[in-house]
């Protein structure tokens, strides 16, 4: 047996906070070393924060990361643990997203990322250079390139995030060159359902390469991105460890590296492909390290998960897969809001304009949960006090506000302990409507203008409060209404951060139903009993003015997500809604595409939003569309 102990170390870095980021890692490293860990991994770009974007163009920022890596090496010199840490390295005119291998007071080498994503929220090729097979460079006396590291316990390869997402990544040649253990350091953002995708993909990489694979992910929010943390250890495709998500800390497991070698000996396909690699003449440089590591003789043989070598563990009773996804989404939104509040250091409390409708009520619940995350370990009474001191809600009715939404708003605020201020905007609405008539030369403002006046008054008052109170003005609009422009510039589209702007309306409703099932808040039930609508006119209902939200969200996915034409969307819809006339579905598809294209000018001006899905409406991050366009195609 060749037993080693591995540690997945999840940390929540802040871009630019090189000193405090390293302090967090050193704090964990000391605990990890005391736990007799053989090798530990910290996330991608953990030193400088991820994504650094154009901040890496400041040479001092990159130089500071190198200095912090050297400090880490010096302060862990007495620890026998090997550490892998994500960082940026500069060599001449090239910048590399790299993993540093540190042991016994020395930086042994840097391994650069090879697969640089430029899709969805990623723009790495804009700022980083790619690593490549066989590359060897000198990073100020430390080798950078296509490297392996040999320790007393075995041979290790390291790689960075996206390198594992391609079957043709560096893992293949490094395993054929002798790597037994592959450490992947990652900062992979959360999106709905991503954990199962990661698990399956990494299990496949471990099995294909007949390797022990450790994957470690960052945790926490950065701008609009949310990292869910966690990680895995697979041995030749078998899951040995799945680390908890949505929290900082470290998780360990013991691995018998001899099992990896034995499996390779038994696998004729792997051996024949290894022979072909050896004939190709490709070489990976090996960095030997003779310094002592943790003695594996002190470890117990790793027991299988569930206790059986022949059967998978029994699934514990719990939430359905749908409920699990909704619970994770609620956690991700709350974590993203909490970290934006903490890491930006610009705000003292949260504030919302509360209508009692679905969107603002879900936004309030996310904010409530964010405050809970700010006070871990607090009692129920202490949490209620913290919520009362940290959240301000404002109900600003007009003659169009309904009793149902008002009842829901005050009920939920009472249940959560959120102070609610009632401030009518009716008089101000009349004054602004009259001012509009004067500016129009006596003509009557349009019906839409009269609606928008109300939304803009609320937005303006929220900004006035935020400026004076130091408040984070939570924007409460959802993705579906944003996509078709059912929003008001200067009104409900305003805010410091959009918490549900990338959550479709049907998912908003499902989240409310799930939170109600978990916590039983009466205010949620009252909200779900009302008809969705902005209440800016008499008996105004959103689905009557737009289309049923189920159809709208289907159009959003098919048109913006699947990139189907309006005609193709119309062709696809009947299989989803057989009860609806095909002519109505065709009109809905055409209408959605037209409203979507006309509304881009609005949503490119909306606040920063949390990214939680594969499709996001954010021109800077995900869906890059021209503001001016026509649908003649």
C-alpha cells in the first residue's frame, strides 16, 4: 500500500486582495499541515482573485502575487505537506494563469493553463497566454511549463480548471508520462445543475486516464459570479470524496496510490495508448523533490463510501432532485448577495422597494438569507435582531396598489422581522403627471408614461435613501420581464445589484413555492394567491399584457438559449403546449422575438446581476448582442 492524505481547501478570495487572500490560505494551510495532509490544493487564481480581468495589466498586481507565493513558501517551510495554489505569473510580455507547486519552503514550479475559455462569462484569452505541450520557460529562477513533480509518495501532475473539461487536455499526456495523481485547481462558477455535470465529467477523466484526480473549487461571490466551492477525489473513476459546497474550509480523504498503478497494469487499453504516446517522442519534464513528506504509515486504509466494496451507498431520504436544485439556487443567490455586500465594502445595510409581488418578495427572502449568512452560529433571537438592523423595506403605494399584495408584504415583513416603511407616492404621481402635461404642451401623457412615472418615483426615492443610509439598493426584477422590456428605465430597473435578474419568472414562482414549503411563511402564500402584475394601472395583469409565463420562458430558452429562429420557436412550442392553438403559439414566438430585440437597449443599462444559469442577460458577461438590430433575417 502507498497511502496518502489529500485535502480540498475551499477559500473565498477577493480580486486584488493578495495579502488577505494569502492570509486566508495560510490559516487553512497550518490546520491542514497539523492534520498530517500529504498534499492540499487551493483554487484557481486564489492568490489574486478570479476573474482578475484587465487588472493583470498592472505589473505591480502580478508582482505582488509572486511575492505572496514566496511568503507562503517561507511560512510553510517546516510543513511536510505539498501545496498547490492558483496564481498569475508574468514572463516578459506573457501572462499565465498558473498553478504553483510549493513544498518545504520552495516554489518547485508553475504549470500554466492550456485551455483558455472565451465563452459565456469567460474572457481569459484576452489577458492570458496558453501553456502548451513541452513548453519550458524560466519564471525568475522557477521553471514554468509542462511539468510533473516527483515526491517520495509518488508522481503528481497539476492543471487549471478548463484543462479538465476537454478530453484532449494535458491530463492525458501527463498520465502517460507517469503522473499518478492529478490536481486540478478551479474557479468554476455556479449554475443550475452544474454539480452533476462536473461529477460525471471528472469521473470520466479519472477513468479514461486511470488516475487519481483531485478537483478543488473556489467558493463565494465576485461581482456577479457565484462560486459554489466543493470538490471531488476520484480514483480511476471511483468517487472517494465529495466536499461540501457553499462554505469555506477543507475536506480530506486517504488514497492508496498503489491501486491506481494496479488498475493501469490491468487495463490493456490504457497500456496500449501509453505505448503509442511513448513512441510519439513527446516528453514532459519531471521535477524531483527529495524533501520529506507526510509518512503514509500512520494512515488507515480508506473505507469505501457506504461501507461496501460492491454496492453504492444507500441514498438517504431527503428532498427531491427538483427541490435540491431549488435549494441550491436559493443558497447561491444568497451567497452572491452576501459576498457582494461584504467584499465591496461600500454599504451598511440592504434596502428594497417591496410591492408584495412575486419578484420583490423573493428578493426580500434572498436578502433575509444573506443576513443569516453574515451571522453564522447566531441564535434565532440574535438573527431576528440582525435582520431588523440590516434590512429596510419600503412599500410605496398608489391608487392602483392592491390589498392582496399589501397584505402579503406586511405579513412577510412581520414574519421575518424586517421593518416596513409605508410611503405613498400618489401626490408625487399627480405632480409628475401634471408636469408631463406642461412639457407636452397640454397634451395628455400616454398610458405607458403614467405607469412609468410611478416606477421612476419609487426608483428615485430608493436612490435617495441609499445615498443617505449607505444602503445596498436591491433591484428586484426577474429575467423574463427584463428580456421583453416589461421594465422601466429609471424605475424598477434601477438598483445597486440585481439578485434575480437571471432567474426566469417560472423559476421565481417555483422558488417561492419551495421556500414556503421549507419555512411556512404566510406572506409567501398570500403573494402566490395574487395575480402577477406591476399594479401601475387598474386591474393590470402581466400575463394578459405579455403572454402566459410558461410560454414566455419557453420562448426565452428556445430563442435566446438555443438560438432558434422565431419560425423554429413556433415549430417547437406545440410539443410543449399541445393544449394551446398553434396560431396563438406562432404569434407568441414572433412577438417574443420582436420584444426581445427591441428591449436590448434597456437591459444593457441594468445593474450588475448575479449569474446563476447557462443563459444570462448581461452583455458584458454572457449574451453579447448588438443593441441596434432588426429581425429581417
